[in-house]
C-alpha cells in the first residue's frame, strides 16, 4: 500500500481474496466426492458469478525464486514489489461486501490498514502515525476493469492452465487446506524445457472457492511461489472490524480516490503497451516473450541502487520513489550476477531463477520465459 496506489492495489487483492488463494499445511485425510477437473472448474466459475462471499481470514505469500544476489530491500518498504520477491508476507482480510472491507498488512513493529466502510475509506500507516482519508467514489477503483484484470483471478489462471497444450492434469480429493476439506488440481507441463514442474490449485470442498495456489520448480521439493490463506471463515465479519477513527495525535491527510485510480489506470496502460511490443514465440508452458529492450532502457526506467532517479525524473522522494529504488537495486544486483553467453545469434547475458530465465542480448533484445537458458538461446537464433 505504501508504494503507490493503495486503493487500486488493494482492489486487486480483493479480487484474489474473493476467489480465495491460500497457504496452509495439509492435515488429516478428508475424502470428498470424486469429480473431474473440468467439472470442478466449471462449478467453481458458476459459484463465483454471484461475487465474493462474506469472509475473513489471513492471507500469506511466500516466494523462493532463487534470485541471484538479491539485495536487502527492506528499507524501501515491505510492501514494495521488490520486497515481495523473497520471503514471506502476510495480509489479514475482512470482507463484508463491496462497500465494507478491510485489509491489514503487518510490518516490523507496525501495521498498514485500508478500511472501507460504506462511503468512508481510510488508509492508516502506524509507523508514520498517519491517517489518510480517501474521498470520492470508494467503489470506483474496485469497479475499474483496469484495476482488477481478469487474469489475476485463480479461476482465470486455472482455465488458462487447463487449456494449455502439453499439460498433464490430475485431481485429488483428500487435501486439507486452511483447516478445510479441499480438492486439489495439478497442472504439469510435458516439455522438459519448462522450468515449471507443477502448478497446484486447491478448491474448497464445500464452496469451491480456490484455497491455494502453489508453483513448483523442477528439482525442488518446496514451492517456489505460494499464495493464500493460513485461515479462513466464510461468515460475515463483525461490524466493528470496519470502524476506524484516527487516534489522538495522528497526522490526518486527505486524498481523492479518483486520482489514485487514475494512476493505476496509467500504469495498466503502460503495461499493456509493453505487452503489445512483445513478440511471443512458442505457446503454453514454453512460450518466450521477445521485447526490444536494452540495459540502457532499464537504467532509464528504474532508479539505481544508490537512489538516483530515472533519467529525466525530478529527484523528489516519496513512497513511489522508494519502490522504484527497491526495484532498481534488484535489477542492478541481478545484472551483476548475469552469465555471459554467445552463439550464432550473437552475445548477451542470461539470468536463471527457479521459475524464469531472462536473456538480455547485446543487439537490444530481452527474451523472457519460464524456460531453460538453453531454450532462450535457441529462440534468440530464430528470425
């Protein structure tokens, strides 16, 4: 919430929370009625059409991507995209309806809360002792198609995985997730050049709300990425969870939600522009995106680890710049650890993580995919 557009960012989390990703230990041995993957997904989509159910719970995200030389970016805020690339992060959620929700993000001896209660919305940052009253249409960001793209929902992810060519699909009915009986669907690529070994999606046995998303890398026993609830209850939260009054002595500010939503829209448009520039070679698990991009482009768009702003930007400091500097520090570290490669296609530098490889060529191309570096160099040689 501190790195830019809190309402729009939380709207995305609300969509995911409504669909319900989770992390939790598997306990017990429940047995649910046998169903096929297609039946489960169709029923899950049907159940989700009525909108998110009233609920409360604790979400957690764990990332162990194996990024080489990742710096400590805690100084840039634990909620920045850079900080989310490693370690575990927790988010508490209370959802009573489209106009009644609360998200609490615990930090080190601090907490950041977004509270929407009818026509009132507040952003509370305990470490800064600051409360921001968000004015305007509190539902605007949540209703924005740009703020909540369909691609972020677990249903959309599962549908995409099921339709990918070269996918081995499996179903079990004996899982227990967040202390609830659940089905688990597995999606595994057949092509060995994919770095993904398996994606697991758990669905609640009673509500068919997705309860866990896990991504496993090849030759790894633990998930490289996992997101979801450690606990969840599908009952309306108590009204007191949505009440907020700034404490005595707190700094109180006011911002318009429309302005924050506009920033989210601009960022979504930039991301779409970048997607349009990409040429995708291959399909499914081994698809590789090729972009006209160079190391100079990266340096122009991101601040460096020493805090210098991007070229052409005014050196002002705010939460957004903190996030950019955190991302810049990560990019600097990753580029330093990149391995030189060459072939008939030319030369460049490649980075491999557990789930993604990236090749930055000297002739100004960026190739990215959930594939081995060898697959990237093969694609680099294609015209």
